[in-house]
C-alpha cells in the first residue's frame, strides 16, 4: 500500500491529502462492501472505483456502467460508485478518482472487475 500511495500522492497532490487521513484504517484484503464496518467512525463518504480493462465495443463499457449503477443504488448516497477503464475507453482510473474526491469522498477504494468476456 505504501508505494502505491506515494505514486497516487505525487499524481494527485492536494486532492489526496483528504483521503490520506483514512488510509491507516485501509485493509486491501477487504472487499469494498465491507467498508461499512471498518470505516464507520472515520469515513463519511466512501468512493468505489470499479475497474475493468476497457473496450472498443461500447456495449462492453456500458455493462460496467450498469453494474456500477446497480451497486450505487444498493449502497446509498454516502457511497460514490464510479466505473473506470484501464485503457481504450473513458473514464480512466484517474478521472474516476478525481470525480470521487470532487464528490467529497473521505476514502477511495479501487476494485478490479475482470469478469467480462475478453480477447486476451
């Protein structure tokens, strides 16, 4: 977590400072849905970035957006759920992170989602 956090901090400078205060409670082994319990006393708003590879096929990218919309309905307004693609399509991971911070997230979790059909 330390080296990846340093990279995030250098890329997003001031926007990460707010998120950094909660990192001592962060456990990468937990699934994002378990953060209700671990962040109950510290994070007021949690952002979850659901990341897939990204595709030239718009229907594939839309699938991730649909999943995020369903997840967001389930979690409520104190959770910001954003889709992101590693490459090819937008939004990127950094765009989704910026959006979470702009929405006031105290904790941002990046969650991989590689369960779709792909070619490699």
